[in-house]
């Protein structure tokens, strides 16, 4: 997979149309880019009309910057492509900080009590310590380990969606699609 292919997947799952579903906590959205995200990019409050005018090329640029490069998921992908791509996809839907925390929590749980590498501070920051832990994990566990790590990330993501629906029944509208299209759909 390439960064472009993961962005292709995200846009396919998110769709090309402008939406503003009252049950969707994201509000006005196009290509999966919410009004709040567009406001971050623009540096001022975006309007629903700004979201409607968003081009696919601009959406792709937003994905590349905010969900690949800025959170460091490209560096994760250089060590374990399927893990990096999973973090990008999850980050789009649940936030990059939460996705990074899931990676750190999973790496902590898989370090054999600190024998393979030290526990990480779970801070949602993909820094040198997280990358070194991932490097050590991949070196020790190989392809099978990457599969296990991917399953752990998918487990966190599925649990997150189910918890959202339990806390806010309006989110039940989206759970089936989230589980179908977001959990385990990348690698």
C-alpha cells in the first residue's frame, strides 16, 4: 500500500458527497473532512458552504498532512506498512491522538513485561521512543507480530465504536458501517 492508496480507501469509504446528518457528531462533511477539520486547515471558522466547495484534491492534501505526516504515521508505515495505514484510517475516524495511544497501549501489552523494550508513556505522540519500541517489536516478532499488533489495534477500534453506541444510541446508525468499513479493512 502507498499513502495515495490509503487515501483512496478513505475517500471511497467516506464518500464524495456533502452530508450533514444530524446524528453525525462531525456535522457538515465532504470526502470525510468535517467542518471542524476544515476550520483547522483554514485557520478560521469554516462554514457549511466552505465544506460543500471542498475539492477532492484539497481533501487529499488535508488527509496527507493532518492524518499521515503531522502525527508521524508515515514513520510508523516505514517500519510496518499495515500498522501505519491502520493508524491513518483510524485517525481519520477517531482522531490521530487516540489512534497513536492505541498503538502505544498495544506495544506496552506486547513487550513481555518489559523484556523486549521499555513500556511507553501513553501520550498519543509518535516520537522516538514509540518508533524504537515498534522497531524492536517488529524485529522480534516479524510478520506474525505485525498481524497480532494489527488485531490489537482493530480490537481497540471496535470497542471504541461499540462504546460510543452504548453511550449515545444515535450512534447506532453508524456502528454497522464502522465495523464493516473501518475495523480490519486496511491490511
